[in-house]
C-alpha cells in the first residue's frame, strides 16, 4: 500500500509532466520543399522568378565553357523552356495549394462534424506526407528520358556542346521531379477532400456543396497543362506526340485529376436520386406518408400530384456530378491551352518569317 508521501510524489511528478507537455512546443506540420519555398513573406510570383536566376547563371558559365556566344537568341533557344517551367511550377504550386485549402475549408463548413472532429480534419490536411518515393521514381524516369534524349549522345562523343548537353539533361530530370511532386501534392489534397465529402449529406436540390471537389480537380490541371503550354511554345514538334515520354502521361494524369476528388460522389448522388424518385412515385400512387422521408418532407402543405410530377422531373434531370457552366468552361479551356499556344506560336513564327523575307 502506497504511503502518503509516495502518492504525493507521484501526483507532483504527473503534474510536472503535464505542465511540461503544455509548455513544450508542438511539432510543426510537415510541408514539402516545393511549398516551403513560397511559404514566406515574398510573393510566390517573385519567388518563381528568383528560382530561375541560378539556372541562368549556370547557363552563362556553360556558354563560356563551350565557347557559345552570350546572345539573347542563344538564351531564348536554350533556356526559355527550362527556366519558365521551373518558375511557373514553383509559383503555380503555391496558388493551387492555397486554392485547395480554401476548397477544403468550404467542404468542412458543410459537414455536421463536431468542433474537435473538424480540428482533426484540419490538422490532417495541413500535415503533408514526405515525398521521397515519388521523388526517387521521378528521378529514375527523368534520368531514363534524359539518357535516351541527351546523355547517350554525350557518351558516344557526338555532342557538339558537351557542357550544355549536361546542363539540359540535369534540368530535364529536375522538371520530372518537380512536376511529379506537384501532382503528388494535388492528388493527396484531393484524396483528403474526397474523404471529407463523405461526411456531407447529399442534398439533390443543393449539390453546390460538392462543387469544391470539382473545382479542385479542374484547377489542379492548371499546373500540368501550363507546363505543356510552355513546351508547345518553345520545344515541341509533332513527332513528340509519339516519341516524347512526357506526352504519354498527359491523358492519364488528366483522368486522375478529375477522378480522384469525385471518387464515389456520383454513386452517392445516383443512390439518393433513386431513393427520392421511389418516394415520389409512392406519393403519386397515394402514399403521402412516404414523402415524410423525402427531401420535401417538411413542406407538404397543399402539395398535389402535379407538383409531385414536376418535382420528379427536377430530380430526374439533376446531374449526377457536381458541375456548373463556369467550371465546365474552365475545364475545356485548360485542356486546349497547349494546343492554342502551339497554334499561336506557329502563327507568330510564320508572320515573322514572312516579314523577314
């Protein structure tokens, strides 16, 4: 049996541990390097521009080593795609993640969760996972792309400018890494948002509650299509559609971007529609008690068969995915951005050639 002094000692020890736990600072949520770069006070756009400077300095040294003229033409032909892609990805990754955060908070406000549960979900959303697996895979794929496109030529001794070729190979691998990390961040955000949406009741007359899911998928495509737009402007040939590995992942990635946030949502909406239509048909047949379980169960005064038929048509015409005209328009526009930029760049080239001649 414990003495009074030992019991007092234990209580004092427990109290000190509790006070230490209160005073000890909580670990900050992990944030990927791609997002940490733009997490300071400097605007993301400025950071995006600044990250291109070391690349341009390195390219200048490469030009000098390979005895290449330091002209605007050479910088534009060699560095335009790589430097713009780096800066764009750094900048747009922050913007898209901020947009996902806003969309997540909208979804959270539509749930019936308690305050403590909402805090748990918020903490989970802030706590990013480490991206080592994706980074290693992207580096391997990027190295394979660089090897067959550039490095193999260098090793054969067939490269006219060896140091410039190594510079291009390095940047090609880095672009694979950065774009893979950004896609991983987006899909992780959208997966959590999709899980959270399961705590939102399906209201067939107010599917706008699920619109943040669709918007998250559409805006996530912006980073991916933006890089391809830059590629189409500066470094694209029609043969790339079949020979460039980067083209092979375009359609699968778009499919993932749209499917991931909406996974299971369509099924829930279809099931809700079927339930509601069954209740309406029962009411049309004379079972008014069935309507008490329906969406309009609290507004049954003076309702008649004509009203029920009209309501049934409204439910039948409800789209099974949360989408509206502005979101659909953005989706189509993002898809055709690369093609539009390629056409525009081709037209500009032809106009310049015509004027020079």
